[in-house]
C-alpha cells in the first residue's frame, strides 16, 4: 500500500505539534518549578496535592489557635500577678494599721489606700486581650466586674458555661480562660469561707473600724491569715496558666515540624525536577530540530523525484 505525500506530511506536522507541546510543558515545569499545574497533568498527584493542602490549611488554623491562646494565657498570667501584688500591698497596710501606736486619724490614710487597691483590683479583673475580657467566661464582650456601693459585682458568664476551649491540635482542646466567678467569687475555706474579692472588701471595712472596737484585732488577725490563703489561691492559678503556656510551646514546636513535613510531601507530589527537566528540554529541542529538518526535506520532494 502506497502512502501519499499528504498523509506523510500530516503525520510529520502532527509530530511537530506534539513536540512543541512537550517542549512547552517542560518550559513551564522549569519556569514554575511545578510538575502538576492542573488535574489533567497528573490526576492522582493532583488529588493527593488537594488532600495535603487541606491538611496544611488545618495546620495553619491550629498554629493561629496556639498563638492566640498563648497570648491570652500570658495576659491572664500578668493580670493574676498584678492581683497578687495588690494583696501584698493590702497585707502591708493591714500590718501597719494593726500597730496600736497609730491613731484613728492615721487609719484614714490606710482606708483611702485600700479604696485605691480595691479599684485597681477591679480594673485588673476587667483586663482585656484583643478587645475581649479575659475573666468574663464566654461572655467576652461583657465587662465582668463592677464596683457598686462598696461591693464588687460580677456580670460575666456563669462558671457552669464559662469555659473557653480552643482546639490547639487535632483531637486536643484546651481551656484557656480563667472564669472570674469561679476564681474570685467562690468562697475559700481557709479564708473564713470568703471569696478573694469578699476578703479584699472586708479588709477595708475592718481597717476602717476604731481601735476601740472589741473585734478590731481579731478581724485584722483573720484578715492576715485570709490574705495568705488568697495569695496561695491566686498563685495556684498562675501555676496552672504557666503549665498551659509550656504545653502550648510544645504543641507549637510539633506543629512547626508537621508543617515542614507537609511542605516536603507537597513538594515531592507536585514540584518538578528542574535539573532533569532542563536536560530533557535540550533533548527534545534536538529531536524537534531533527523533525523540522526531515519535514523540510520531504516537502521539497515532488512527483518528478518519484518518476526518476
């Protein structure tokens, strides 16, 4: 069977087109560094790449959660330490006020100083992080504490629904908030069944009593003992917060390692071997030039060449 010149030329042109297409693919591989740019390039690799990207997206969210949680906990730790310092100041004032060489007039200065401490304690407990109140439970937009007629009132979420939990890695959640009602409004046995804030308000009232009051010294002695209990309670919370911060640091390192591994897998799945692609492109260019040379020779052939 004879093969016509047109048929031969069509095959030659088809080969030229295929060669150009292959060279273009190799050029894009080298330019972009990617072997898989569309699902049609490698459906299996493209599907695997989508799955790896989904994992990377989830990993990124967990890293953001860890960073935000760490900042939240550090703000909580600072607030708790500031509150502890205020009780230390109150303790110094109580001890000074208990000195019998002081007069009732002298104690006016102590009462004013305790009023300042109470106001600062309320301000500390209304600390915000990223415009959210850290001691308000889940009601993070509600200012949790208010000083009203000498009493400290709580307006945040109840302790039963005030747990702010964040997923810091797959399958692991962590409560990052310290609920204000549970931590500061719950009675402490060693403090005479008084809460942290009730103790602070009582200290002010007891110091304001006259030295001639029959209960003055007993009340002051009880307050001194209560302050020690309250400070232990606050520092226990500080310790708990510190443990969570260290745990988050561990999780952060783990997530960073996972991110590196995912990037390596994604690169192995989709990236081109640029060095190999350059060598193959040079080879394909040589083949392309050979095809063009052969095609040009065939196109010069006429009927007279076959009749000779």
